[in-house]
């Protein structure tokens, strides 16, 4: 069941979203060759705690970390640890921020130092695929329109989309309906309102 938020609830989620963006921007300055992914986790937990927030995924089904840190070909949900980032790596940091019971979630991919042209193209195409999906997230469209825009752009640039993982709604719970696929048919799925 999709939970429709009130304007007041959306404003509370925006507060969480702004803090989430802020911590990601701070990470940008810390992600470099020689840094362990566990150090990124510790930084995020401390950063959020200092601002009265909480890393929501810590403790979720026993998960012991504040972030997920996925390096190179690890699709998502990687565990931070003793891995030392190297020049040319790509690391994706996924986190959920809880501010007064309202959540915001995002995963950002970062280049570690100088990366190859192929790696940069991957980052550019995935970012643009996301924006193509966002362009379709408007009143009256359907989730299939969003999904198709993502898939079409990725595939037109020689990539495929991962079908085993999906986007999702968020609010007071980390995983709310609807599920948002990264592939699909225009005109199908839930209507956006």
C-alpha cells in the first residue's frame, strides 16, 4: 500500500533529505586513495550523531553499519570494512538518514582519484539515466514511464539495468511501496499523483 504523505510530512522528509545531501557532499572530500571504507562508515555515523540524526540502516535486520559501501563491480549493499580505496576505483555509498522519525535514502557513486574513460562513461550514463527517470516522474504518468526512460537511456548507451534490485518509497519506514523498477513499459504501473 502506498502511503500518501501530507505537506507537513513531506517537509519533515525534506529536512532529512537536506542532511543526507550534506553528508554526501562531505564524503566527496573524504573519498580518496588510501581511505578504508570502514572509515567512511565511522565518519557518517559521527556526522549524523553530531546533528541529532541517526543512520537508519544500522541495526536493520542486524546490519551493523551506518552505510553500505559498494566498490567497483559490487552492485549494491556492500559492507564497509578494511578495503582500502585505490586510484581508479568507484565506490557507491548508500545510506538512510533518520531525522525525528522521518527518513531520506540515496546512493551516490564517487570516483576515487583519477578513473578510466570507461568508468567515467559508466558514471555519466547512470547519472543521466536517473535524470531521465526523474523527468518522467510527473503527475499523470505511470511508474512504467519512469522505468522505461531509465532502461531506454542506459541500453541506448550500451549498458543494461540490474533487475534484481529496485527503487522504493520511503517515509517513516525504510522500504515503503511503491517499488520502482529500472526497466519497464510506458503506460504501465501505478499512476503518479
